[in-house]
C-alpha cells in the first residue's frame, strides 16, 4: 500500500500483535500527541517514564482501561515527533474502543504500513540502511539473520557509507580546486593526482565490501542446498532425513519426484533452503519428466551446495557432473546396505578417494549423521563470523555503480581528459553513496522499502 507523505497528520496504530493478548501497545505520533494525552488521560506524564493512568473516551469521559502511558516529546523519540504510547490490556474491545476514540479526534488518522518508521527516516532518526535492517530484524527467523540485521540497525553499513562519501567528496574537492586554479601552472595536475590517490583505494575498499555481499544476501534468503542425481537414488529419502519430516514422496518407482520440492530449514541458526529434484536420466521421453529434469539441472546450477546422490549398486563415476561456477559439489553414495563386500574396493577408490564421496544408507542410518554434519559444516563456513556489510540487492547495485564512477574518474584523470569530466564522475560517486543511506534522491526506492512493513511499525 502506498504511504501518504508530506502531511502533518498525527497518526496512530496498534503496534503489537493481534488481540487478544496480555498487552496491546497503541502508539500515536505527531503534533497532536499532547492533545491526545490531555483528552484521554487528563494529564501529561513525565517524559520517558511509565505512568499508570485511566484511559478515557474523550467525548463521554467514560473509562476504557487502566494502562501504562508513556510520553516521548519530540525530537527525542523514535519517530522524531511527539509520541504517546499506551500499554493497554490486550482485549479486543479495549483496542477497538481506544482506536475508535483516537480516530474521532481532530487531526488524527490511522497510520499506513511502515509510516512510523518512515517518519523516523524523514526526521533523520534512521538512515535508509537502518530502515532496511529494521524490516530484516522483524522478519528474522534464525539467530544469524537476527545478528546480521541487528548490526545493520546499529549502522554498520550506514556509517561506513558516510565515511566513504566523505572521502569521495574530498577527492571531488581536490579536482574542483584544480579547476579553480587552472591558470596557475602545474598545480592542477598535482591536485588531480591527489584525487586519484583517494579514489583508487576507495574504489578497492567498496569493491571488497560488495564482494562479501553474496553472503549477506544469502543470510536473508537462505543458503541454497540442492539434492540431485539419477532416479531412485534416494534423493527424496535424504531430503526427508535432513528436514526430519516426510516433505517429499518416497517410492521404489523411478521418477517419483517430478517437480522441485523446497523445504526451509534452520541449520544451527543459519537459514537454508533445501531442494529435492526430479531424478536425471537421459532415456525419458515423458514430457513432464523432461521438464522436471530441466528444472533439476537449472536448480543444480544455481545451488551453493549440490548434493549429488547416486545408488551405490549402480553408480558410475563418469556420470557425476562437474560443479558449475560458484557451486560446491558433494558426492553421496546411498544404499550402501545393498553393496556386496567385493564391490567395496572399487567404490572406495573411484568414489571416496577420487571424488571425496560420502557413503550412506538411509535404510540402516549408517553415514547419515556424518553427511548431515558435513552439510552443517559447509553452511557454517559459508557464513563466516565476520558480518556482511552489504545485505541487500539494492545496496549492492548502488555500490557497484559507485565503484564504476570512481574507476571511470581515475581513467579520465589518467588520460588527462579534463578536470570537469573527472569531477563529474566523482560527483556521481558521492551522490550514489548518499543514495545508499537515503541522503539524496530517494523517492523512488522508498515505496519499495516501506511496502514490506506492517501497520504500527
Ligand atoms: N535399500 C535401500 N533402499 C533405499 C535407501 N534409501 C532409499 N531407499 C529406497 O529407494 C527407493 C527410492 O527412494 P526415493 O527417495 O524415492 O528416491 P529418489 O531419488 O527421490 O527417486 P526419484 O524421485 O524417482 O528420482 C525407495 O523405495 C526408498 O525406500 C537405502 O539406503 N537402502
Ligand atoms: Mg524423489
């Protein structure tokens, strides 16, 4: 839903979950905050102290509830405006009565989704990366997601971007000085060289931050682990084992799984999307199965971790595909319970030694825990302890542009293409960094970011 902006309304909303609940939090933000207190509580409590008071209907003066009332006069409040917070008993009728009373007051209206946060942004309480972090924090389902979002909320990227922007502006200032002093002999070259000395390392630093971005985005969306291999190998059986539930149908008929089956997991605090695929065999002419195989291949190419699983009694090392770019492949031989002892040396040599394969039997359970541990290890190593600086596609896109402007400015300076042209690239770089935190030019991205919020936030 679109968020109304540039208005001076006082907004209100239920900020806690759906009643009935132990407590319901209703928040009010805007210039009429003090009037709300006078009309409904009959007093203006001491700022930032919880005060027990009777909340009344402003028209009839009839009491609605006993509540804790908090008063945060702006600008020292979450939105930067005057804020009133009611902590009511969380009954449906209480919430309805309070919201109705507020709605009847002059100059008040219900908040749009994300409008409190939007006002916080507009009053400079949060930068844009922090707004994004807030959405991520509320959406965080795993411990690692929570940690990353929390760090971002504390300004991890925002502060860095401000620092980068200052440096870009310094470089720009050098070039502008060069333009001003253009008549005075060799001063310009010297100044431009100084700008390049700032822009070069800056471009490298930003590029390095972007390179770590994949990890940050994965933590939001989940690492992609794909199970693929020939039909009937036990792929769906393995998915069910890892997911600890019967998410996929298992049967002795080859070609049971036809479409992708996706399970979202929390593996040791890390988000993982585990995908089971249709068995891959060349012989099939069934169009549905062929489409299933096409999807399986497509997913396998996109995986962070590919578990290629084959039936140990029919495994051919030549049939194991090479991993695509960016994909880590783990080879798994299943149904080890059916392998004849005399076959073992060959399997050891061809699969364990040469391909580092894991041996398992879903039927006896042998090797299953070891395989799951290997997957968990991979996931943990992927999300190393260092928190990612860049966590969203938008941030990555903006930073990539900034790097290009910087690189272009250096190229122009080295070609002696003229200070004006160099300055223009640096100006674009600084503006890009401003866009990242929402200092400049943000209208277009605001709608996209705020639409993920709920009402009352
Ligand atoms: N003996 C034995 N049978 C197994 C093992 N793992 C799975 N199976 C059986 O093998 C058959 C195929 O298992 P699925 O998990 O459906 O195999 P799949 O790879 O998903 O097969 P498709 O979806 O057809 O590609 C089922 O009957 C399973 O019970 C194992 O370790 N040992
Ligand atoms: Mg299957």
